[in-house]
C-alpha cells in the first residue's frame, strides 16, 4: 500500500509540472517576438482545441463498438453553436451550453 506522503508528493509534483507547462510558455514568449506566420498559425489553436473537445463530447465510445451519438450533448449543441455565431463571446457560449444541457437533462 502506498504511503500518504508518497501520494501527496506525487500530487504536488504533478501540480508543479502542470503549472510550469502552462506558465513557462507565457514567460518565455513575453521576451521574444514571434514571426507573423507563427502567430497566425497559433491563432487557430483555441478553435482546434474547442472543436476537438466538442466532437469528443458528441460521441460515447465503447471498446469493440462503433461510437454512439450522445443525444443530450447533440441537442445542447444547437443553441450553443447559434450563440457562438451570434455573440462570438466565449463566456456567452459556455453559459448557453451549460444552461442548454441543464434544461435538456431536466426535461428528458
């Protein structure tokens, strides 16, 4: 059985590594000017990440079977995508998505 101190040290170590991997690029990039093509390429990263998370949530994956559609998330996607097109605000998109999914779960 693992000792409590080992578990705590593991959690702290993972926390430090996670924090560094998110903060260190900001610290380094503040001191350097990136070329314009690199900045244009990086501007698509948030879109790609959000799309990957969205598509991943639309399907339920089981080993040895084709992915099944998660209908709750699919239905909640319609007002969320509409709010994204209209507002182009991440806060509005997240709030509409949460409220849409909550209403769908209450109704169905």
